[in-house]
C-alpha cells in the first residue's frame, strides 16, 4: 500500500481529499491528512477506511519529517511561503512533492537537487496557476504543430458567485481569501505587451482600464490586468509574441466601485490607524473625506463620487458604509484590515450559495498568410460549501497528478510545472468528468 501525505485540510483541499479517498481502494493508497484542526480532517475523511487523520504542526520540521519519511508522495496545501521548507525535506528524504502554488525563485533553485534525489516537485498544478497553463498549452502546441505563429494571447480567470446565488449589487462574493481580494493589484504596476509595446498600469489606475469579455450563456465580464503578464512568455514558449495579457474577471460595475475604495485610501495596508476605539463604518468613511461642518457624510461622499461615478452609490450604501454600529476591536489595524471587516459579513457566501470559476483564453495567430482567432472558455459551478468550484479546480488537478506519479505514468524529475503534453493531456481529459471542460471556437479574421 502506497502512502499519500496531505499537508493542510482547508477549503482548497476538500475536493483533493475526496478524489484521493475515492481512488484509494482501486490503487491501494493510504491517505494521511494533517491539520491543526483534527475535527476538520475527520469531517473530510468521513470515516473512509483508507483515511488517517493527523494533527500536528506541519510547519515544524521535527514533527513533519517523520511523516514525510513514511510517505510515497506529499501534497502540500499549506500557504505558499511554507512550500520551500517542505521541498527541502522531500529532497532529503527522496519523496515526491506536489504544490498548487507558483514556482518561487527559491523553489526553482532546488531543481538539480530534486533531480539528484530522483524526485519530482510539481508546482502550479491547481487552477490559476494550473488549469490555465494546461488549457493554454494545449492550444499553443496545436497551433505550433501546424506551423502557425501566435501573435496575441490574452487569458482571464475569476472566482465569482454563480448566477443563481448572485443576489447583491456588487455581483460578487468572496470565494477565496478575503484579504487577497482587498489587496488585489498592490505591490507594483501591472505589466504586459500589446502590439509590441510594453504597457504598465499603476495600482491607482488598475481598476479603471478594463477589457470587456462575453461568455456564451453567462453574460458579460470585465477583466483588469494581473501584475505580471510578461513572465508567461517563457512559460509558454512565446518569447517574441507581440501581445500577451493576463487578467482577473469581475462582473461589470464591480471594478468601477472598487476604484472608489482605492481612491479613498481604504485599501491601503501600509500604515496603522490611530484612535480606532468605537470606530464605525460611517466614521471610517468620514476619516477619508474632507472636513465640512455643514455637510453630511452621505453628501460628502456623493461629492467625492462626482457625476461619473454616482451610479455606484447604492453599492456602498448596501455595504453599510453609512452605518454607525461599532466594529470589533481594531487596535493597530490598517485601513485595508478595517475595510475587510466591513466587507466580510456582506460578501461572504451564504450556506446555500454556489461559487463559479470562469476562465477565458483568446488567441490570434497567422498561418499561410491568413489570420485566425481562437477563443476558449471554461465555466464551472461549485457543488456546495464544501466542494466549491474553487476547491474542485484547485484540488482535482493536483490529485490527478498524484495518481499519475504513483502509478508510474508520470516519470519526470526535478522542479517543474504542467506544460508538457504528456502531463496536461491526461489531466485535461479526466477533468472533463468533473464538468471542468473548455469550449473552443475558431474563426478567420
């Protein structure tokens, strides 16, 4: 019996754990799952004969290494910053490793050591990164195989609320870490190429420069630029491509309203507020508006919106920004942390809600002096609060990859990601069984 060690049993691990347990009987696997919350692990194992619930500090090498030594493969669902220490243990103990996170420079530097140890360290095998790579490379390889030259590649992805659960004026709910949503786009200008020109969008303009995208059956979306599109040229073998752009999807109107929060300064995470005792949403908003003894907070906010953004007013009223009920203790909080506390009660998923993952690729290429475009999109709706679309699209690709490694159908060594045909083809094929499939359309330009 082969042993799989899963580090972390949070939301993104739910579908991963289910897949591994469901396949464990046919493949004779024992699935050992560790989390500080042992009850959480037990609930996800749900009494399965091949599941083992463990509780220890997976960040502590002394506690972690004995379990890695027992394992044939480790799947780390820990926060990305902890993968490197797990990877070093796996190299020492010659144990294969899978993570859904981006390959960091520190991880990349372990490539030769992993090869020397005879193991694979597979990264970027979730949804974004992961499914985005595999679905894009499928089309890129097909275009190249017939002699085409790709001139433009745009890719968008968004974790959103399913249409049947979309019941608020923001047309959005948190399907991932709320803090990451509040801080989205910070940390440097977005950079990409359009028509052979390098373009940069600073954070204060990010949500004002949008691409419009339509998906059959699901309506309209808007895409704002991700921070770094340029590094994907090398990932996809498109070093000389004139246009490359990656973005995040939201429903129309969201970005226009979010831009207001940025301009106010409410998303700033670089300093701490003072005198926050008894702080209410109304006082928080007023702190970012000019002083005026004769105008209400509502009137000052309308002035701030100006005529071109006044249509967003109802969104902020719905959020409760004008309410005067004290927030929880906020000593030493940044504006972004206060904003998050206001947003979470309003934008969290309700028990009956379902989330939705939308991914769109847009290609243009030339072949025999003719120009063509290919559009490819995937829309997946979650099952429930346990097996969300985000959990399915993150966890199932990683689980399928683990199966391929354990059964010997994937023998690559070193630090890598799933951009080779022998990796992405079987994974994409199996994902279709879980209603994670891409629909493609090609046309001459």
